[in-house]
């Protein structure tokens, strides 16, 4: 009786494991965002937009300028390997973004310290490669 129950339990676990799709392989990506030598303002969003196929990976900058990426709609920690355009999105409620020249982006009064070309993937001059391993990628904007 117990042997039959054990075999059934093992079979159920194996079927469940085969049926689970954990999605594509993603790897931890962390780093620091600096703008002209200073940490990016807290709550700035750093975006890694894939060049070609894939989903966006994004994270929020902390008070020291550090970030950690999260992949796609499910919000899994990390990013898929590949080439990405990097751009930033300011936190419109932050004091750092309430003054400065107009951003030219609807709904965003100022980009604060972020140069205009870093406000979208297509205009960003920064391209990075995420390897098939956990990595640190510092985003340095001069």
C-alpha cells in the first residue's frame, strides 16, 4: 500500500515538474547609474530595451545610484542575455526633475540632470551586452 502511494506521489511530482515552464534564462544584472560623476537621483528608472527580439528589463535607482534589473511582464529578477539600448526615465515627483530646461517629452516638465538623448531607447547612444552569467553593468553618462 505504502509503496503504491510512494510511486503515485513520485509520478505526480514528475508530471508537475515537466509541466512547469519557468520562462527564458535570465541572469542577475546590477550596477550603478551616474550622470556627470554623480549618482542618478533616487527613483530614476533605468531601462534596458532589447535590440531585436526580447522584452524590456528595468529597475529603479536607489539613493546611492544603484539598481537591479527585473525582466518582462512577470517581473523576474534579471535580464535575458543579449544586446540592449539603455535609457533613463525620471521620477516626475522628485525635486531633481522639477527644475531645469524643458524635457520636450509630454507630461515631463524637466529631465533634470538626464541629457535628452538618454530619455528613449531609439535616441540613446548607450548600448550594452548582457552575458550568459550574473553581471554588473555600470551606466555612466557624461
